[in-house]
C-alpha cells in the first residue's frame, strides 16, 4: 500500500512538471506572439527628440545608420527646415539645423547611393542675390565632415515647375514628384542612358493616375517603389501608402494599398533603410481619442497639444518585413 501511494505521488509530481512546462511554453509563445504583434504596429520614432510635437516629416538615414536628416515644417507649409542628427554610442544626438539649411524652405533629404551626395528640395534662389523660385532638386557634398556647397542639379530634372522628393537608384535613374500637363502630380523618372539623363517621363498608370501620386521611395535596385496616392476610392484616408514591385518583364506592377499601415489620416514620405530592415513614414494621425474618459486639466491638455501624436506630422517606424515578401 505504501509503495502504491508512492507511485501515485510520483505520477502526480511528473504530471505537475509536465503541466508546468506546458504552461510555461504557452506563456512564452503568447509573449512572443504579442511581441511580433507589437512590431506590426507602427510606432513613433524617437518620441520627444525627433518626433517632438512639431510638424516633423520626411527623413533619411545614412547607409551606416549613423546620420539622420529630416524636416520640420511650419504650419500650412509656410516654411520648412532640414534638421540633422548623428548617432553617438547608439543614441541619436539632439538635432540641429543642417549646415546648409535654415534660410529658405528646404525639405525631403535623400542620400545618394554610395553616400557621397545628399539631395533635397528647396525654393532657394539660383544666385546669392536672386529671389526665391519654385522648388527644385539640389544637392550638397561633404567636405571636412560638413555637408556644404549646395548646387542645383539643373535640367532635365528641374524645370519651371516644382520638383519634390527625389529618389536615386544605383543605375543613376532619378525618380521624383512633378506636375504633368492635363493631370495632377505624378511620379516621374529621368533615366540615365549612355552617361546622360533623358527628359522626365511619368511612370505608368499602374502607379500614377489622374489624381495625385507623390513622395516615392524607390529601392536602389529598382525592385520596388513605395509612394502615396491621394484620396483614392479604396483608400483609408487623405493619403495612403502603396507599394509596386517589378514584374518578371521588368515593368512596374499594379500598386497595392498597404492597408495595415495606413490610417484615416495622411500617410506619406516613405523611407526604407539600406539594410531593408525598417520602413519609416510620416503621418498626421492622432494618438489620442476623444472624448476623454475623465476631465482633463489645463496642464494635461497643453501636454497633449504640445507633444507627439497631437495631429501634426510625426515620423513612424515599422519593420519592413511587414510589407516585404
């Protein structure tokens, strides 16, 4: 009888250990699942430092991941300035106005493949004494560790119309946003053929439409393109992120709405890191729901109005695996 009780007791302890192990395994899987789920939701990038309650938008990170440029834009687009930060010991330093910015409206920085140039859009004059003009694509180069000597890239990219949001492929092809006669903004390309640039042409209607398409990030290898389309019938908000991929025949495939990233607000200015691990984009989505569950005092209301997620532009980040194959 004593031996039989011991046997039952041993079985009890074994079963308890098995159940404990299974519970721990289930808990681990649940936590892992929650972590993956958390990754799939875009989060504000560097809250309080980069996304700080001002209208922070369009950004670019160097290939080594240690240098950052982004734009702060005044209300209604009256003025914009490019900000600069470097990463030290894994931490982004407090941003400062970029060495070449702060006088005219500058925005939409983009590192050239190889990192030898930084492109941006600006309405600065062509000469020191000239008046501001329409927005053109400019670039700076780094000398003695400082980005300086802004130069207008000229025709055929620049014209008497506005040019915005350049993206340059390894082939040399230049993609940008520009107006098209008889329709609204298109995503265009100046192809680099036989060591010279051809006249700009709009991408096919698999990407463009009679409406507004703008702010395209093009994979340096030209295998995909991310862009924003404005108020399409299937869209979630005022502007939605789309992706188009190259087909087997080398054409751009039909753009697909990135529904799980988009919101009822404006989602635009996509950027993918050189290692293709992260997608950054701009959104003016609000992080607060109203009405509040409890009355808010003046301090709390002002903190909401002055902080990130206040409905002005913020920069968001999400693993690129959420949209990549």
